[in-house]
C-alpha cells in the first residue's frame, strides 16, 4: 500500500471518530450558550490538560516550527521561548485568576473587571479572533503541503476539504466536541510524538552536538549559533510569541471552562511544560533535515522527510501525529473565534437576544470563520508567517490593556470580583491604546523593534489618555 493511500485511509478513520464524538455530545453542547462556549464550567483536570496540550501542539508546531528551524536555525528558539514559555507564564499568573470566573471570553473579562465599555469589548473580540482565524488557516495550509508533496494533490482542494471537516464537527458540539476530541488527539500526540522524535534524531545519532557538525559540513554552520543574530530581532521574536499567547482566546476559554482555579492553573502549567520541550525538539528536527537536503522550501521539510527518508509505517505514524495536532488546533480556534464574535460583538449590542439565538449565531459563525480560515491558508505565505502577524496585531493591541488594567487598580487592596470594575483605565484610554498598539505593530518603518515600540507606546497612551479622560463620558 502506498503512503498516499494510507494517508487517505487514516484521515477518513480519524474524521469518522471525531464526527461520532460530536454527534454524541451535540445535545448537551447546544442546551445553552454557556454550555456551548465553556461547557457550563464543569471540566475536570484531565480534560483541561489534554485540551490545552492538543490546542498548543497544532500542526504549526510540527510543520511550521520544523520549517523555521530548517530556515533560521537556533535563533528561532527565541520565538519558541516566547510563544511556548508564555504558556507557563500564563499558567503562573493568569490561569488561576481566569479559573475563578465564569466569563466566556477574555474581552468580556476586561470589560467587566477593567473598563465598562462595549466598544473596547468589540475591538478586543475582533483582534483576538484574528489569532484564531490564522490558526485555522495554518492547519489547512500544512495539510495542503503534506498531501501535495506525498500524493501530488492540488493543495487548495485539500485545504478546503479539511476546513469543511473542521467546520462540521466543531459546529455540532461546540466546546464539548473540542475537549473530548482533544482528549483522543492529546493522547495520540504524546504517544506518536515521542516515537517521532526518537526516529527523527537517528540521522545524528541522538547527539545534539552532531547537528552543529553536520550543518557546518553542508555550509550552514551559522545556523548553529546566535553569534550573527541581531539582538533586537531576537528580543522581538520572543516578545511577539509571548504577547500573542496572552491574547489567545483558546487558552482563556479553557481556563474559564475549568471547574475551579486550581484545575485551570495546573492544566495550563503541565501542558505548557510538555509543549515547550516538544516544540524545541521539532525545530531541531528541522535542522536535522537541513543536513539531509538543503534545497527544500521550509514548510516542506517534514513532508519531504516523511516521503523520502522514513519507512511507510513511520511516515503514517508521523501523519497521525500531525493530523491529530492540526485538527485539535483547528477545532479549538474555530470554536474560540465564533464565541468571541458572538459574545463580544453581537451580545453587547443586541438587546433581548435569547440563549438559543446565541447558539445559532455561534454555529453560523463557525462556518463563516472556517471559510475565512481556509482563504488565509490558501493565500498566506507561510504557516508561521500567518501566526506571527496575527500575534503581533492582537497582542500589540490587547496585552497592554490587559496588563495595565490588572496592575493599575482603582482600589489596590481589593481582589477582582465579577461585576465590579477595579481599574483606573477609562473607556477612551483603552480604545486609544488598543488601536495604537495594533497599528504600530504593522508599520515596517519602525524597524525590527516595532512590536516593542507598539507595546510601550500603547501602554503610555492608555495611562495618559485615562488620566485626562477620568471624568469624561465615553
């Protein structure tokens, strides 16, 4: 049996299993908007742990980061430390806080605790959804690359097919579909991920020092050093990855859906520790592949490795790993993006909307966002390029409001409580800060440190505008 045929069989089996799970949970999921969005805040640690891990370990973390390791080498570790290390920061400083509350989105949390302003909430929903749409596009793009290289299929129909699959089973069961399929996917990621790394490092005899020697032999020795790297660019990569994660609804949503604060914190912490190890290993695998073939496009490194270097059964194992990771991130992202738009753009502005209507809106938006995600996958230049751009825009706009809002308290001695605003940020301060931060991250004239500049200017804008609009009505 050819590898291409085997890939289609495995895809059909896994998709069938996930659709079955979604049909089983759809009635519970659609019983209320809270159940559809956060599972009624009842999920135990094992579900939170595996859904966080599965969401983190998307196909970008296997295809995309391997490609960046292939292209950039060790300097890419700065982005990984920011992107993946921020999950540990999130767990230590934010997950426990989120787990105390029953919010549905983190823009809703900002609106309730920091600044009572529907416009800020809507802007937050728009920016946060960008990351989720980029994630959906990245998963589809990666599957398109794999099938194109291995089977010769046109990647565009492949992206559309997978996007349709993501849409169907996420629409049916909301967050319930996501967490239960993630349980299966997370177990597969752990089992097949471990086996994959053991095999992938065999060309260098499981010796990291040998990677540097092999890279030097093929004229790529500079990729095994940080010496020639621009320090500002390294810092910017770290900060871009970090702020993007802090603005990612999927992680906040899991914490809001955890049964308590401790469950939210531990689920995020343990999954973050596993993820940072696995993603750094994946980037190193990209460097190993570079020692074998120097003529590949970065995102084609893993598919080429599957097709040309490993036995069929190992390739099938790698594909199951990537399929599980990609489908998990895609369903999480679709659900999170649709919930963001319903909860933060529709609900605050549509009076007397019913619970059933909110669920219907979420289902329709899941389909619509899936289509936008597919287009992003078709036209995006690279998988990690999609993620990095979305991280910068969303994080640059939202993270300053989040951090300043939580630290600049109106009543410093009081704990945050649902329904009670406790921040000195004003509506105009938050609005200006969000717009300024998001826009500055995209002005290339600011150079490689534009993300840092955006964060600083946004923070200053929030504070100054808030001081001068303290007594103004928004």
